[in-house]
C-alpha cells in the first residue's frame, strides 16, 4: 500500500514552514544584507543562518544557511518516504539534481573557482554538501564526468558518451542535452513503476504532468539556446526529448531553425506557453535566456498547484511543495546576489518567481 497519505500529512507541516509572498516582498524591500539576515533569523531559517557561524561575509553566511536548510529539509523528506513515495520524491528531485550538475559543468567550462560554483548550487537532498564540494573541486569538465562515473551515478555514462563531441564551452549543449535525455528516460521509467497504468498520452496526474511539462520546457529552452548560440542544423538531432505534450518534433525543428531569438519566441508563443512568454519585454530578442526560463517556471508551478487542489490526497501536494521550496530558496539567493551586485529592482523582478 502506498504511504502517500502519511507523506502528505508531513508535507502539510513542511508547507507551513514556507515563507508567504508577503514575507518575501518584505525581504525584497530591505536595502542591505544585515537587514535581510536579521529578517531571516526571525522566521524558519533562523537555526540554519545561525549555524553558518560568523566567518566570511554576510552574503556567504546567508547562502550557507539557505543551503543547509534546503539540504536538511529534502534529506528528511527522502528519509520519511518509502516505496512509491520515495520513487516519486526522487523523480522530482532528480530534475534539480540535473540542474546542479549543469551548474558545475558550466562553472568548470567557464573557469570559475570551486567556491564560486558551490555558491551557485542549491542542494537537492540526493547529494550532500561534501559530494557537491568534491564535484566543484575537480580540475575540469572531464574530471567531473569521470567522478560521476566512479560514483556510479546514472548521469555518468551518458555524459561520458557525450564527451566524444565536446571540444569546449561552445559544445556544452551536448552535455546538457545528454543530461536532459537521461533524466527524461529515467522519469518515464519511474512513472511506469509508480503509476502502472501510465501511458504517454495520459495527462492530468500531477507526476506525469510534471514530467511532460518539464520535457516541454527543456525542449523550448534547448531550441532557444540553439538559436542564440547558432548551433548548426546537423548538431540539433540529439536536442529534442520525447514525452512532452506542448511541442512535437516538427515544432521543435521550426523554433530551432529560426534566424533569431525574437522570431523563435514568436513561434513558441503559439502554444500553452503563450501567456508567460507574452509577459516578456517588448523586444523579446533582448531578453536573457534565464529570464525566459523563470517565466516558464511559472507554468509548471501554476499547473502543480492547480492539480494539488483538485487531488489533495494524490501526488499533487508533493510536486507542488518541492517546487515551492526550491523556488523560495532560489528567490532568496537571487535577492542576496542582487544586493551584492546593486542590480536594479526592475532587473531583479524579472528573475524572481513570486507566484504561479
């Protein structure tokens, strides 16, 4: 018997620890890092902010506290889940695990220091702080991949094969595509185990909807990246992922063949992503890809919340909570970094996801 009823009971308590939109807006209105740290200590992050010690900068202590909080929270969630619940938790968390590995690979390809890369990571509960630190300490991209193979990580072998076509930063999309494809295949396999009657054409179960929308988001971002980086047509074959419901292969090819980003976004707007893409700047061709990705995050967040309300005893609360938790930490870290860089409020607002 599934223990998701017990899991959902625990999730209700964990959700009560999340910050409200008013809480985040209050933090957003603060002018400096000491005030942000003091406000975080007034809420559920107090223990972890305090545990970061007194060494380093205020920003370092805040980010370390946030990392410790999310790592412990997600590890606890994995500990209390068993059977199909554990598989469902891992299905969702592995998506962010893939994002973390991408961050490490990008950092290594760009020559970032281990500390810089680690500060950009959000733990997922699957890899602890020491494992993430070990990845960040590797000397180059190949060493990171070989470490994952040594650890028998599911991403190691696909990345090792993709390294055959890697020559430098311009080829990072090959490694990222290999990671995305590996995740989508594992997710589809897990769905068949968790939902024995699952078929790719089905759609409203929160887990299957999470997978299909994540695949669609990955396909769109890959197509846009190919346009921005002018990837040759012959190198696009491995980019498309099956399993989405918004973009088929023909739509992917049309978008990725666009002459510029503005036209690619115009084609993408003829889909269920129309509303978030329409919220971009008047000149979408000047919009950075991370801003576009934040807009797409809103679609998945809105869908999971809606399905959670429809079936509060199903998988919706799990998918919704995990997205809300990781969204909260990303928002807080973005605010901290914006204060360091004196980022204008209008620019910061484009990078935050305050609601669905």
